């Protein structure tokens, strides 16, 4: 397991298709994968393995999630950083600098795709192209947002570790996210990541990901993207409905749009063949 100190927090990372540490003389371009809320890079591994013949694939866990655990002596630094998504874009830039990477492609999902949008605009010189999966533009609804915060607070607060030991818990936990089944091991990993996510980080990013500010800022950020970008939506995504991805793509001619039929919030796992067809077509063009 490899870690690098980024903005005073130890971040987990690994390479797929390259050695750890990566040979700096490698001729392969690099693709960086960014996971979503309360997840980890683990669910990107199968996609990375499918692309590692053409890219050295960098997987990492964002601050406070997955294996990027915030140690006791790093709690103050984490609190000082806060939970705004643009700070996670800054973390990514610092991670690339620490690893000696000058230009990369991005493949990001859900909340991680919002982080990626900030990254594309703050550091365009570091990016060749981007793939954003299950993301988009929400309209502000005060009552709905407040209900979401209340429910999200309960969900984050009530995470007994024994939940992970119940045989059917992973299936029920993932039911809302999926339209098609995914491997059981992936469901178990998702639940494990959710149960171990840092409390303050999980709660803080709920408020920054879905907020009035985000509904005002993100349309501007999508319109500013200057690199070739593919937006992929799952047809029956209940978390980020497909129409929100289409709305974001329509703001910018640099953004292509693809819809993966009969999938939910994880099209890369629910229908990997179709997802990769879209991704490969985009990368080839």
C-alpha cells in the first residue's frame, strides 16, 4: 500500500498497468480515476484494468475516504482544509506534483466528477481530456435540499460497524444506486467504504456537493471547460438523473454526451461493455 503526504494528509494511491512507484520514463500517458462520495478507488479497478493497455492508471482515495484515513494527528489539518470541493481539486494537483506527473487524463464519478470539473478549470495545463460519469447540474429546491441534509445527517451518524456483518446488508445498501446487478464483492466494498468514511468529511461533503452555491457555480464551471470531455449518464440513475447530465453537456460544445441504457448510478459496473464502448470511442477521437 502506497501513501503520499498531500496538504498535510496522507493519501492512498496505487497504479494499475504500472509499477509502484511508476517509472518516470514510462511512455504511457496517465489516466487518473476519482471516486464519489463515501467511496474509494476500489470500484474503479475493473475499468482501469480494461484501459491499462493504453494508460498507466492512477487510482487514489480522496481525503477522509477509503484508505486515505485521517489520522488523529491530522484531524486539525483536515478541519482547516474544510470540505469545499475545490479544495479536493487542489489536493489532486498537489498529488500529481508529488508524483511528478505533468499532464493526465481524468476519469471521475459522481461527487468526484464535480471535483474534476473544478480541477479542469483551475489546472487546465495539467489535463488532456476528461470523462465525467453520473454528474450534472441540479436546480435549487430549498425544501428538498433541507430534507436531503436531514436525511444525510442521519445516514452518516447511524453507521454501526455490525451492519457490515449482516449477509444481506450490502445488497440493500446498494439497491437505490443500481438498475442492474453488480458483483457481490463490489457491493461489500461499497458498504465497507461507507462505514469507514471519516464522519466530518462524509457530513461536510454532503453540504458542499448539494447546495445552493453548487447550483449557482457549477453551470458556470461546466461552461468554462476547455478540454475535450465526455459526460456519461445512467438511464435510470436515481442519484443524479440523466437529464441533469444532459443539461450540463448542453452548456459546452467541448462536452460530448452518452447515455448508458438500463443502468443506474454505476454504469461502469452495471454495463461495463457499453460504458467502455463509449469511453473507447471518445478516447479514439
